[in-house]
């Protein structure tokens, strides 16, 4: 004789009673939906309060900035801006496909 209780989360060999009846299926889906909504709410609140308290998203001033890399990056994007402006100012040579 054992002191362990019978597992009630299985119903006729089906986990949580899934497939035993439409009512049981809806109960399982609704319960799992509520559990997922609760988990999402808790995680959202945790992220909100961690950002509100300033735990993350702060810049670490102890790391030096590579000025050479910064200049190269700024120059690269300045060139891209000038390329896009020349493309905007030039007239289109391709025919209009909607005609």
C-alpha cells in the first residue's frame, strides 16, 4: 500500500483531460490562456519597474570612445547622405511602369 495520491491531472490517459469532452477542452484552453496572460503581465511589470528604477539602459563612462572609429563612421554616413541627396535631385530616366 502506498501513501501517494492518484494523479488527477490525467483523465483517461489524456493530459489535463484534453480530448475527453468539448467542455474539458475549453476549460484547458481558457486556463492555459489565463496562465499565459498572467505570466506576460508579471514579466511586463518586472521590465517596467526595472527600467523605471534605472537598472538598465545606462551608459558606462568607464569605456573610452574610439575617436578614429567614430570619425570613420560619421564620414561613412555623411557620404551616404550626399549620395541620397544626389539621387533625390536627379531626374528619373526609367519609364513610368503605371502607364
